[in-house]
């Protein structure tokens, strides 16, 4: 069934899709937002680790391969708000040294832009959604920008006990910048520090799309169609324009939404899956894939967690799931060169910890079971805390998403994600454990240990990387595909390199940059 | 979410209970209540339930009474997108019943192979401990099913959920639950 043509159809109602929807609607465009999952409300966000699983994808439509298969469900979105419905809302920025890694080190890739191109949008996003932090304190690591609109969040003993350890090894800390409200802001209430952010914040103190850009978009008239699964981007006979999106609605009936501009904001793996599945005679290898890089250069973060157990009651369940403190003191790409490592590390301390779930207290000692686990839980409930060293892997062309032969219920080929870490990343993973243990020992904790296990995969970036031309990338720095002017890609998929910090602040900033550029250049872009 | 799904979700979430079928009537119960009432299982076979109860209890003391069998059975009997299982987060491919069947079958088969035909529930506590320790390290020879370490992690997570992840679980450890939106009947 064909629907009335609109100005913009956006696939995916998460962080990036919400930004595009808000900006384009405010620019007077008629916008339809397609979302494969439910239309969640704040009242759906139950404070419970197992109820919180409802807002995450159900089972893998992606097949996972490689030495380090990409486990994505915990951090992926499903439904309105996307992954930003349940993210940790840490708001670190990329740093100037993230943008020219290839030029400066001969590894990885360069971005076609610099930190200075993105910085104004970090500041804009901070004003839009309400960021709490101390910008001045961060300026020991980055160029000056605007102050955050809100002061830093409260701190709790679960974070404070780490300060002594970091100081002992010469690592400086700053109050963490977070997308949470330390005070009321724009009609939203301040955080109450209950630590349930990771299953969604129903009071709106955390900057999820439902209370920020998506709320703005709805007010500006955007139509959100939940349970609408996009399967193809449709192009004209010449192959030089996108004309709309084919999708299946809540009744599993095929629909077509025509539009002057198509924005794919589904996810780093889902966007290339859609583009690959949209191949035509004019684009035999998938849309905007002249470079052959569509689906390639996927990157992930990995974390080296270090735990500490105190006799003191440090109330680890208090605070937020975001960090209390962070540090870029190991952000130089060669910070751990002596240990054979390459890449930046971003350190965080003081996240609240609940009992169950993948990040819960019970998993801090995954080897324990039976009476030993019961004894550990009694001690850890009030004395456990951890830090994490998040780090980057360099983009590798063999880390990719491609179409598999299995198909989903709509006949669309499943995606297959292949992911392996290289030696640089493994060395960085190990170096960060070593330093984490040194920090932990210096805190004076009763017990300390490394949370070693399979090398984790956190966040997913790349797959539709930005670059200078159709020979080396899929999109330009705004997310506009090189080959089809009115087909845009939004989200972390356009990152050529990952940096080390949580990506959502950068997703918001780049999406705002791209959306404003689209609005300003509408006449030359729209089909 | 359509109106029917929304109604069921809100109903369950607000009372902290799941939909069990008792005497042909859908009733909202916590897994602990379902266990106490011996609610008939929908998907697990009796021998699978016996293995799961024994394994859950050996992994996390209190899991049997907290209703780990009822929890898993109810969860694998509903649509995957409604499921609250950690298996969902662990990228298990739906239908989740297939994974649990394979996992419980592997445990039972390996136990009988190692212990002269005795199933896991028939082992003494020391034997159960040694079995689990080998399973979690993928050190059981002839294991037939999903990797032992993966099975350990999934079943341990279910058991942790019903024992520690509830409001009762927090209360038992003397920690305030502090919900924004509470499961009001302590689950």
C-alpha cells in the first residue's frame, strides 16, 4: 500500500533519528518516523533488571561470527527511543586526536572533519538535552567550549573511594559529564539517584529521546509509526535518487512510504543491511556502495573492568549508572605503547550497581555459585564497586556486516556480523587490566580483582563510514551518501574510527550537524 | 504497541507478576507464588523441570522456592519479544524453549554419563558442585548441547534473577530497592 508522499521518511526512532525528526519538523518539513519496535512510554520503564530487558531486541536477527562475536542485545534498542531509551548517558566527547589517526599514526582511518567541526554541536546538544558536568575541569584534555548548562551530579562513596587510587598512579579525574539533570531543566525534574537508569528513566531526568528530541519532534507534528519494519530503500530507475522506503506495518502488511529525502537511522548494522538489501541494477552491490565499503570497518569498544570490595558500607546501589568521575589521562593513542598496545583509553569510576543482570553484583564474580555466591552477595551488596577502562579498536575492513542466506519473517536476508579484535586491541585490553589493578590496590580496598573474561564488544560503530569521496567511504561528513544525494545515514555507523568514549553524545552532535545541514540545503538535496 | 499487548504488559508490570494458567484461567502470580501453588507447567517436561530445579538451587540457594522453574517455563511459553530472560541479552536465538531444552538435556545426559545413570537431581551436593564447576569451564567430556559455560551463565542468571533481582531479594540483603516505578508485589 502506498502512503501520501512526505518530505522526509526516517527509519529508526533512536538517538539519531529523533534528532533528524525534530530538526526537519521544526524546519517545516512533513516527517514520518518508522520504528520497528513498540511505541514505548515513560510508564513502561519499570525499575527492574528483568523487566528492563523488554526494551531490548528479542533474539538475534543478526548472525554473529568472528573471534570476538559482537554481542549486541544489551546495548541495542528496540522501539521508540532506541538504545538511548536505556543507555548510561555518559556524555564524554571525542578528542582532537581522534580525527586524524591515519595521518598521525599510520593506522586506522582519518575523519574528513576535525574536532572543531563537531565541538559547536556538542555545546548545542548540551543546551538542548541538559548536560551536567564541569567543562572547565575537562579543558585539561580538550579545547575550551561552552560551560555545561548544569553543575556536576552528586557523588557517592561508590565513586569517591576510587579517588585515592587514581591519584596514586597519577591519573587525574574530572566530574563526569552526563546527560542527566543535576537540577530541574526545561520542565524536567532533577535526578533522584536511584541507580535504575540502565532500564530506562521514567521521570525524564535522563536525556532519553522520549523527553528530548523525540518529544520536540512530536510537538512539531512528526508522525511516529511503531511496529513498522523497513526492508528496502526504493530508488528511481536511474538509480540517482531515493524515492521512499518499503516497510511492513503492525499488521505485517507491506507498505511504501514515498519521500523527498530518506534518512536511515536504524543502527550501525541495520543501516548497511537495508542498503545491501536495496540493491538494484544500478546499484548491484547495494546502495551507495561504489567504494565496496558498505558494511565494512565496523568497530566496537571493549572494557577492562576492575573490582574492589570494601568493608565499609559504600552504598554501591546509589547514584546513577553513569560515571561519577572520568579521565582522559590515558587517551594518547600510544599511552600504553610500551606494552605493545595502540589506541585511546577512557576511564570511568562510580557507576551504581544493582544485584542482577549482566552488569549486576552477582556477575562481578561469575565463577561463584552455591553457598559461595550467597556469601559473596552478602558482603558485596554494600561493599562492592568497580571502575572501567573503555578502549578503542582500530577499524579493520574484515570487521563487517553482510547479508546471510537465512531470511527473516518478511523475506529479508538476515545480517551477519563478523568481528575480531587485532593484536593492538588485545594488548590494550591487557594493559588496562594491569593499570586498573594498580589503581584498585591503592584504594585500600579489602579485596581487588580484574573482571577478566571473554573480550567484550561494547557499542557498534562504522559500517557506513564518512570520508572525502565515493572511493573511500559511503557518506560525507554530514551523513549524506556520496552517490545518492537524498539518501542520508545517521548514527554511529558514520564514524570512521570509534575513539574510546561512549558514543551517544557524538551521535547526537553529528546528527544535529547533519540535520541542520540538510535543512539549510534542502533545495539542492530533496528529490 | 497495540492496546491488547499494552494492557497485558501494564497489568503484569504493575503487580510484579506474570500470567500463569491455573485451572484454565489466566492468573497473575509471581514465580514464587506459582511454585507454591504448584501451577502446571506449560512447556517444560517433568524431567526437565526436575533438572532445572536442582540446577537452579545448586547455582543459587533459594532459587527452587523462588520459582526458577515456573519463571523459565512461563517465559519460554510466551512470545520472544515479551520475554524477560537473560538469554535474550545473551543473544540466544528464539524460540528460547529450544535453548532450554538443549541445555537441560545436555546436563542430564552428561550427569548420567559421569555418574552411572544418575541424573543431576540425584547427585549429592558435592557431586553437583563438581559437576557445575566442570560445566562452567567447558570441561565435561562428551558434552552434547550448547557450551557448558554458556549454559552455566544462562541458568545462573535466571536463578540470580528470581532470588536476588526481586524486591524480596533486595530486602533479604538489607538493601533498599528504590524503584522509580515499582513492581508492587515484590517481584
